[in-house]
C-alpha cells in the first residue's frame, strides 16, 4: 500500500487499512493457455446481471506509433484498447474493465467489470454521444443512493483516453464513498505481464515490449486520500475490500491495474476525478 497518497482509515469488515521498436518477448504458450482458462473460469463465476463487453461506441485516431483505437460499452466500460497500431491491451481473453463504489456507511459494493460481471445493484445507464470524440454515461445505483457520471473522451494529440468520473451522493446525509477504476491489462495481446504502480499510476507491460498505464490526472481533491495498486488476479476488486489481491512489482502474472479515491460526500454533494489510459 506504499502507493497511496494518504493512509486510508480502515472500514469495519473491510481491509482498507521509445523511438526504437523493442524486441517482442518470448511467450510461454503453455502458461498463456493456463492463464486463459483461469480467466474464463473467473469470468464465469461472476454474478453480473447487466454487465456486457459488447462495444457500443468505437473511437480511432492517429497512425502507426500514434494510433489509438478503443471502444466503450453502453455501461461505460472500455473493453478494447489498441495503441500503437497492432498492439491490443484489453480485448484479450476475458475483457475486464470498469468501475466500483464502496458505501462505507453500509459496506455495500457496487461494481461493473464487463466480462468479470457486476454486482446486480445498478439501474439502467443513460448513455449519450454528444460529439465525435466523447461518450457520456450516467448510471445510478438501484437503491438511488449514488450516481456515477462518466465522460469518456478521445485525446488524439496524446493517443490517450480521458475519463472524468463524477460521483454524487443523492441522499440528505453525509456519506463516505470509495471509488475505483480497474482494468485487466493483457499487454500486447498476452495474458502474463509485469505489473507495478506509483502514487498516481498503475500499469502492466511485457518485458522489452508494450503496455498500458492507468493514470490519475492532476491532484484530486479528496478528504481522505487517493492512490493506485496492482493486483495479481485479472478480475476486478471488491470496492469494500480493495487490497485483498494487491501485489506490487510482480512479473509474469495475469494481473490488473487499479486507481482509487476515498472521500467524504456531504448531503447531495458530488466530486469529480479524472484518469487516463495511455500506452507505454
């Protein structure tokens, strides 16, 4: 947990406490096959009622080393991301990417991780496509306590994807909320990768190959803290037990990347956090 900007206070029952193209790494096909089978089993065990990895909006920009293509589901998951041209980082095996909320008052989890399922306690999304580079997804929890608004924007100039996430407390009392963003990174179409994190970024890559970074943009205004972790499993974390599968500086694992924001939301208050996906 060294990558957290502020030490998190524990919840009850919750464990919060460049120019040259590199040589492609050698792939162990037997280990890759075993990881693929494990991913399939993990995805099949999820509860998800309305989770989907089906693309509803696809965005493309650039060429060759500046190429970027990604797609967004109706629920606001990014389930395909290629950059540069020919190097896919998410649409491999089970497609895992998405978001989660922990309500610290009730210890209720709300999450949607595409092929790795959802918690079944979300209302239907309201999805709009206001311009050629942006998709906006507004989604409330089925108990109407929280609303998450995602504005996902193509940034062609930096071959990156910007995600502004606004979390709102819809109730008349103050609540502590924990928001996470997660991706099952399968760098350069391989399941076994190297993972590490800094205070504001979490990433996976192949040795001497390509990879993907999930990065916090700017310094978020948080009451308690923000940070990033990597996991040694491909499926998304339970937001109220975020550190259960934390593993830093790992090599040759089918892992995933997570960034997190811990805040106090007064009655009817909202907070916005911005993250980006960028190739490395």
